């Protein structure tokens, strides 16, 4: 899920289905940076917060999570949209990329 934030730090939108796709085996979800960028532009967002879950129970980011966060941050920066944080949520914990210094 991507939470889109306007210039006055108001929530402008929350996008989910239009920017992700689930593989047939339901083992992973793909996020399309282009779709995130288009959604941010359509909502005139100045910032985004990325959120996804880890059903495995471990909130630790995978290498793929780190790479995706970096890719989205670079792509969105080209149009002056900041990534404020990327949260990974499990039943019992939450990991914040910003708190861990990974943004």
C-alpha cells in the first residue's frame, strides 16, 4: 500500500490495487515503480509512505525490500516526491526503514 501525502501534509489518497500484482502462486507481490509514480502524480502528492506486510512473521526487510525502497525513492525524487518511510508489518511487530536509517 502507498499512502500519498499532499504539500500541506494532509493525506490525499491511499493506493493499493492499481500499483501491485500478485503472482499466481500467491507467494509474492510485485510493486511497479511506474504505477507508484503515476499515482503520486495523479494525486499531486509531495510525499509517500510505503507499507507492506510479511506474512512469515519476520519484519526484517529482505534484500528485495531494500532494493525496491531505493528504486522507488530514486524514481519519486525525479518529480520531487519524498519517501517519508517504508513500514513492514507483521502480526506482532513493525519495521521502519526511516527509524533504521535505511532511507
